[in-house]
């Protein structure tokens, strides 16, 4: 039985991931967890990075369970017999507990040296920033910065001026990252 999502109809693949099997929105063959992460953050997954399920459950695609991770660290984490500096051997129950404790309450940290390509969804040039149409303001739009707080709640900061939004973001100790224009 197929499940309908905003990205298209999904079903499980042989490895246990939800995958889009309809071509309704041009997402056929794409993994659901990757689409959810890209949709939430408004940018494409950088080259050399993957989306990791923190609790180890491939079907738990809650944004709080999805973590951007380098392919190198992800491979180290999942290779049986190899230790990850933070998590230990991943395939044990104790490692899953360590991962859960280590990531509890952490915000997504994206190093500024990582180059993120601009996507069609994010043409603002800034990570987590989008331009939203609204009738609440005279000019008909507002700049919105989306993030998850330490309690795991989705939050937004809004301003009609991008420089003021930048100031609000920095005052709260959040990341303000200019996206790399290269693809």
C-alpha cells in the first residue's frame, strides 16, 4: 500500500527507506528523508554529505531525527567494527543510547566552510532564510529565518529588512551563513 505525501506517493525500498515511487512532483526514486531535510532547511544537501537518522530508525523521518553528516563520518558510524569518535560502534544498543544522549537538545550545526549550493527553493543566498509572500506588510513579503530551538520546537524570526533579520539571528546566537553561489 502506498502512502501519499506532499512529495508524492511513497513505499519502502529493499533497504527499509521510504522512497518516492510516483512521478507526480518529479521526485520519483528520491528518498523521503532527504526531501524532508531539504524542504525544511530550504537548500540542497551539499555534495559529500548525507542525511543520517539519529535514532537508527530509517522510517522515522521527523526533522528532529534527521542530521546532516559528512559521508566520511556517516560511513565510519555505520561500518561494523569501526569506531566513531563520538558514538563508538554504531550497531550496538549502547551506541544507539550514546547517539541519542549526544544529540539530545543539540541544534543543527553547519560549519561555515561547507559550501552549500543554491536550490530553486532558496534563492535568498542565505542558509535557512526564505522570502515569503504576505499581506501583513506593505511591500507584500517578509524575510523568514527558520530553525529548531534547543527544546526541539520549530521557530521562525521574521523581518521586512534582511539586515534587521541578520541582526536578530546573530543576537540569538544562531548561525547566519551566506550560501556559496557555486553548484
